[in-house]
């Protein structure tokens, strides 16, 4: 998986599979909570920031508790350019497909996922389970 900024995700092609980055404490909590397909990037508006179309790959519950249909398209629309995202790389997507097609074959999906980024240094503390994310040019953000 690759950790990217919203600007970097905006520049990636439609069809990119990604998840929203969520803060967590240690590896016992979820690293991601959704699975999305990036659609076309919308023109960058100086007042609103980066925006693009999205489609969920998993059912999404709206604020009224109603499960929305799969494959609906909407705008990302947060207008928060400080957000981070996990882009699913080819190996991650392959392992996901194998797990869906043959969930009993654990050896097909076992093993660590490589996490990298062009914009961040990522350190996994194996003693505490914490992940520290540091922008390449700044101090750390403990997650």
C-alpha cells in the first residue's frame, strides 16, 4: 500500500483503488475502513481544493442507517487537502482478489503488506505496534 496526499491522489488516473487513511493506535485497530475507486479528477478550484469522483466497492451506510447501493458515484467533496489516502498497489489488489475468490486458501494472502510513500517516511514500531508517519521534510505524526 502506498500512503499519498490528496493532491497526489488527484493526479492518479481514474480506476485507482484506494482507502481513506484513518488514525489508529497500533496494528490491532483498523488501518483502513473503506474500499473506493477513484473516478475522474475534477478541475482544481483554488477556493475549494482538490476534488474527484468516487465509487465505493463495499456497501456504504448513510447517516440514516440505510445501506446505499454498490457502484454509485459521487464527489469526494470533503475539500480537505490535508487528508491522506492508502492507494492499493498491484500486489495488494491481487491478494484481495485471491482472498475473495478463495477465502479458504490463507496461504494466498498471508504475509506482510509493504507500506511506502513518496511524500512520507513511515516507521513501524514493532514493540508498541504504532506507526509513525513523517512528511519527508518535517517532524513526525504518530498514528
